[in-house]
């Protein structure tokens, strides 16, 4: 459960980052 929650939280944080750096999507 903890791993899934952390992964979900990281995905939410990555949303605004993708807008700033589209290159991060390739990674």
C-alpha cells in the first residue's frame, strides 16, 4: 500500500514538471 501511495503521489507531482520540461516524459 505504501509503495502504491508514494508512486501515485510522485505521479501527481510529475504532472506540473512535464509541462515545464517535456523532455522528462522520455525519461
